[in-house]
C-alpha cells in the first residue's frame, strides 16, 4: 500500500496552514529558499524510487522463495499491531546507525541539513537510502507479509511528518511514550547537548530505554541544522557531499584497518595524527548563522513560478509512472533531477543558472511529447516554456546578477 503518495496533497495543505498560522501569529518559521530546497529533495527522493525498482521487494521475494517461509495471516489485528511496534523498534536502530556510523550518516544527513524547522523539513529526505532494507529482513524471516510491512513503513513515516514544527509546545504525559514536536526538535538541533539524541520514529520509549533521550530545555533553545553547515541549495550536492569527503578520507588514510574504520566508526573519526579532508582549511562555523544568499527579485519570483511547474510535472510523473516504460521513467527522472539542480543554482544566484535554465526550457517540450503525460499538464507546461524563454532571453541576463553573499 503506497500510502505516502496519497498523503502528499495533505502534506502540502498542512504546510500552507502552518505558514499561514505563523504569519498570523508573527512567528513565521519558513524561508522561501530553504523550503523550496526541502521540497525539492523530497520530490527527488520519491522520483528515484521509480528508477531503483522495488529493491526491498526483490529482496523479500528472494528470501521467501529460497527459504519457503510460512507467512502470517494478513487479517489479524495483533499481527498488524505487533508489526507496527516491532518496525518502530527496528527504525530506532536504523536511525541510530544512520547517525553513529559514517557510511550510513552519508545517506541520512540530507534530512538534517535544513536550518529551519517546519513541516517542509519533514519532506527533506535522502535519495540514496541503500541500507534500509537490512532492517526489513527480520520481518521477512518472521513471516510478516510484505503488504503489512510496507504499509507499516509508510504509516511510520507519515506519523513523523507532524512532529516537524516549532508551533506545538510540550504535550505533558504524551512526551513519555510518543515522539512529539518537542523531543524531535531536540533531534534536529545542532546544539552540542542535543546532537545525536531522540532517534525514535513513533515511540520515544526506545530512547528512554537505550539511553539516547534528551529533553528539550527551556534554557537551551534549539538551533537547527548541521554542525558543519552545507551552505548550498544544490540538491545533488546535498545528497552526496558526505560521501565525497568520506571517499577522500578513505583514499588518504593509510592502512586497510583504518580505511574500514573511517567507514564504520562515527562520523569524524580519524586515526591518530590524521586529519580528515572535510576539516582541512575549514574554520569553525558560526552555528547561529543561516545560509541565506541574497538574489534579485526577478530571480526570486522566476524561481518560485518555475518551481511550481516542476512540482506539477513531478507529481504527474509519479502518478502516471505505471503507464510509462522504464527507459521513459528514467529519462523523466533525470530531467527532473536536472530541473531541481537548476533551481538550486538560481537560489544561490549563480551566473550559469541562466544558461542552464534556457537549456532546461528548450528540452522541456520534447520531453513532454516523448512522455505523453496528462494533456492538460502538457499544455500548461508548454505555454510556460513558450512565455519563459523569450522573457529570459530579454531580461534574464540583466536580472540574475547576485546581490552578494556566500559565493
């Protein structure tokens, strides 16, 4: 049961409600560039799953075929409930390893890059979760049917959406058992006291049992983001930057044992007298500052409009994927990855963004004709390209100039 796809419209609705509430209360927690980046990465996470076809499902089928497991009934409430609780326990350890093992942190880090904390942050997901299937295997051996397990996985992720907000205070006794906005704010904070705490998905009880719980303190306001800030709106780099630096460390550190330790020790581990590439020439960052490069009003408005069109195209591809061949799906996903990359360049005020955007628009119509998607969406996007291209050619080169920072 692919519940997440059906939940997406409700996610966007709640994001707009939270934005309106924050504006009305004079406590807006959204920034345009950060929110676009988070939603872009969430879209990429869903899109890549179309290309990496059913990896976990394939593992499941192989295990069942080889070992001939007897499956549990799929209509008993106790089986659903036990699967839900056991999966949250497994998720706790998956999440904890994602913080405490460098190789896995490279996959999970994407979710923690936002320096804001709102419902759009919940959508900020990795596109390279290569190890999650390992935590599904015990359920296959225990005989839980795949439809129960993957429904539970979706429900677990959907629950986590609502806890990404600054507007909900502590919830009294509920804090003892369930993950709440308060104890999850701790998890996303980069304050030293809060780092690597509160890993639970639905139940915070696991953290209390295994010693990883930290309460949100009145005297220590949470500061969100990474201790080594990403400082980029590039969604591709956001997914791979840890692995790039990890690969440099792996190559430069002598000794097979040390190379393996770099991968499986906590992030930042170094052999004696060895310095990591990710820290060379880097001065300590101001953890109270937020990455916020200034761009022209033209770039801001243009990026927002094109972002809406790209999101429409992304949702159309996701909903219509069943009618597309694998090569066409792959082509669409690559084009959308490129589109989100270009929008990141606009948000950073990069001069090459104009050239890339013109290329993106030139290839948009052929892409639409090839995919044969919903005719209304196709017409809408074609009109957009027809209007945007001459606009860029006339005004873009004058308006895209960076106003100045973090270049």
